[in-house]
């Protein structure tokens, strides 16, 4: 958010609500406009896209009680004439302007009438804030797991190539044994003040780029940048039962931050390879087991594979094709804390019909068929 917009934009008008609108009314108005102006609703409409962004900026201020209070105070001062072409008018301070008529820097206002904090927020904060400090970017990575690895979990090594803290200077940018020194241009503040009439607005120091320090003897490995491109091996803890396309966040393992800001994260997207035998439905594993007609008709005991070795499954006589049996506790393990229960193994029986029969087999089947007048199609009412 560019805070000088507080003086330029009527956020209430942007959302179409009165200045005393309740938080619920503001939220309702924002949702209605966001749905109407969303880029997906008007592909290619640049005007709608800009309005969508403007509505989002307005809501981000008015939905936050602290920001809304600052905004309302700024608009009140603007309406009182305190920010006319000549700077502060008579409404702001006795005699017009600031005491003595001197130019005032934003971060020198202190707590003068509460305006120091207000203007510090409006114009980018006091000069003591090193504006160039920026959190490192997040890094996306992919990790391919075998089916059993995804079910059981464990710790997997991930090789990642990209910007990282310099292995020689550990991110300081200075040659080992030396240290960066305060910048003489900004006296270590990280900002310099630009004359804007009555106000002096702070901006990042052009000499140190807002860091507040300069390096006389740069690190020979990173040439003072504090970072280098190298390959790191990260240990990724895979929880048991992780799903395909799940994401795992590694805090602080992304690109280094600038000017002492924290590093970003690594966002690992998991890809699970299929298994030749097993499938998965939530916490349950699935497997198809073929049986002969005789086994299905007469009943049998089958050896069924699981991830932990075979188990015996009793198939009763008269089992129909496609019937599913449940083997308890042979699915995805539950979580150690008990928040997620373990699954089962779902065994689906498939009656295998032979593609070729010997003459004897064919004769025996004809004899079997002749022993019964019953037909499974009787309910259809056709011959």
C-alpha cells in the first residue's frame, strides 16, 4: 500500500459505503464488488482489473481497525485545510504551519499531537527503518516419492540449487575477519531525506541501498552480495500418509533476505508414483485379487498381498464378482498423536473367466449347466 493514497483516494466512495459504515457492511460491499470485477469474470477487461485492484486496496485499509483510524484522521486533516498548497494551514498549529515555520522531517515529529506516528505511517515510516530490508523469496521445489514412502513417511533428502547465504562470509558480504561499517551518507540510518517543502520525506540511501552499512573489503566468494548460487541438501520430513500433490513448507530454507531480513521458505510439492498393485482411497488401500469360478462358487482361502507381507482372507461360497472385503489395519498408518486414524485394506474379488478351454473342461461346464434350470436373468422377464 502506498500510504500517500490516504490523501488522494476516497476509499469509502470506492466501496460505495458511508463513512460510518459498519465492518460487516464494508465486508459485504467488498465481496459484491470483488465478485463483479474479478478478472475471471471479465477476461481481458483492463478497466475492470484496475477497479478490482482499487477495491482490494480500499478494503485492506477499511477492514483493519488501526489502518482505518489512521485513514480517517488523514482525511479529517485534509478536509480541514491543513494540507493546502502552502503546506499546513492555520487549522493545524497556532499561527499556521509548524512552530517557527521551519520545514519538518516526518520522523522528527515524534509524538507531537499524535501526528508523528500518523505521518510516519503515511509516508513510509521513520528514517530509522531500513526500507531495503526485505524477506527472501519463497522457492518452489518438487519431490517424487514412491508409493510406499508416501504411505509410511520418513525423511528424504532434497537437493536444491539456487541463491543461498554465502558459505564463506555467512551472509555478511564482508571478507572473513572484517565487518561492514556504517554508511557515511546516511550515518547508518539506511535512509536519506528529500526536501518536499514543509516535509522532508525519507527514501532508501542510494549509497548503501538502505542497508545502513557499506563493505570496504568484500568477500572474495560472493563479491559482497552475501549470497551465492550453490547446491544444498535439505532434509524433508515426510509425514506418514502424505497425499499426491500435497505441499510441505520448509521454514527459512528459501532465498536469503536482504539487509538482515529473514529468509523465505521452500515450498515442496509432493508427487507420488503409482503402485503396480495397490491404489488408495483416503486412508484405505485397495487391491484387486482374481479368483476362479470354482473358488468363488465353492469358497476358498486366499493369500492377499499387503505392504507388510501377505495375509489370509477367507472367501465364502457364492461370492459374487466385484465383492469387496475389508482387512482391518492394513491401510495407511494413523498419526502418532491419534488425530488421524489408520486405514484398512479393501480387497476386491474379480472372477477370472478363462479365455480358452480344453475339450474336457468344455464338456464338464456343459454338464454343470444342464444340472440346473435356474438362470440369473429370470428377473428380466425375457427368454
